[in-house]
C-alpha cells in the first residue's frame, strides 16, 4: 500500500523562507500527481542521508503564489534553499542520485 502524500496548502511566505537559516528543500506538487508519487522513494532516500535538511512539501497550482514566485511549472519541482537563497533546483526527479546531487549544492564551501 502506498503512503498518501500530503502537500501543505498553508505555505510559508517567500519573505519567511528568505529569512530562513540552514538548508531547506521545498517540494512543490499536489497529492494526486503521478510524477510526485513516483519521485517520493528517491526524495526519501536522499533526505535520509541528509537529516539536517528541513523538507517542506508545498501544494502548488492556480492561486498558489509561492510556486509562481519560484517559477514552478512542472511537478514535482524541488528547490534547495541555503540560508534563504536558492542554491539548487530539480524538476521531476526519478532517482535518489539526482536528489543527492542537488542536496550537495548546499554543502559548506571549503576555504
């Protein structure tokens, strides 16, 4: 049996996200989306390797301003924020390796 998705309709504001600290992975989609469901195993596997990442599933679609502000046009779209700034983006991931590569963009830069 598949675990139901739950994309939050009560998204934070863009200003709140921009004030955020650390790593945040925004996942834009909708519960009924087949691409969103197909991406879940890879997203979960990648996040298990990066437990410090804050993960927000955000409902998107007409009337949802946050997705528009990030230019989301396909689901799921993952947006990696580092201290409130976009550092990576991935559209319709199909495997954990792609999500992991995106999350690595949030690793501290040595030096």
